[in-house]
């Protein structure tokens, strides 16, 4: 497949040799891709004193709207060279202490967090014309907290945690599938133990921003900033 780029268009040319299908030059005018945001605004009267109350309301509405993976969030970390990295991770718990996710402790994100605990989270609820952005610091969960969650996972997901050295290079998918069969046989009887290299993080929130799409690109943005007395709230220009 070749990608030909110009200032305004992307042209894709590709041929499927294994079949009779042949496609040429599909044009996508990226500059023309736009829509109006008309689902409603966000006013100061709609805000709650505690941002997690508003987050919970929005999250519940995302679930009620049957959005795919409403707890999917983009987690951004920074490596030792200052290069940002992003990936989608599932939110698994939220309360006054922060937002929780789980991962392999040998993963790229875990390596980054060991050097720099600052993290950004982003919830892209496009169908509701909403976004939530979080800034904070990630702290490792205790083994007891991790174990409690680990044993709520489906059994095959527990076994899957043993299979992958996350972010490491592998030669083929068959390597993973073979290892999964091996570990499934190993843990055929009894509980699947918690891997020592699998854990979780709680992101302690410093800033949380709510974005609601608005007509004519006059979007509504409110930022909550944590202070010793509670939360300062500011409206931001779109």
C-alpha cells in the first residue's frame, strides 16, 4: 500500500493480488471533514462542587447511551528522553482517592511511571460530544488491592496475564497462543495465582477538565484544579 499526500487530500492506492478486487485512488478531503456539535452545552450551574460527582454522572450517561467501552481511556506517559507515549487502557475503579488501572509491571508504561509518575488520562466520548481530561500522579497499588481485582477477572484473562511480557518483541502471534495453551494446562486445577509482574496504579487527580461540544465551535470547557481547600473551577476558552 502506498500513501500519497498533498496539502488537502490523502490518496490511497492498493491492489489485492489474492483476489479479483482492484481499487484505485479513493480520495478523502481531510480539510472538509467536520460537523456541528449540537447535543447541548455545559454551564456553571451544571457543575458539581466535587468533579468526581460530575464525572460519575457523565460516565453513567455514557453507559446508558451504550457507548462502546465507556471506561476506555487514553493513558499518556513520558519516557526518559521526554518522548510522550499514549495507549488505551480500561478504567477499573474511581473514587475520592483517584482513578485505577491495571497493567504488566514490565510494560513500557510501567517503566515510564517508575521514572516519572506524572500521567495524563483522556476519555473520548465522541457520541455524546464530550471529553474528560485528567492530570495527576500515578502510584502503585498494594499487592492486596491488585489480588482482590485479579481474582474478579475471567479465568482466561487471569491466565493471559501470565502469557505476555508486555511491550517486548515477539516473532509471531503463535508464540502467544502456544504460551497460553501451556499456561492453561499448568493451571488446569485450582486458582490462577497472581503474577508477581502484574499490578495496578491509582492516578491521584490534580486537574480534571470537562469538555462539551458547542455550536459554531464555541465549546464549553471547565477545569477543576485541586487546592488545599478543595477545588478551584475555571471556565476555559474553547
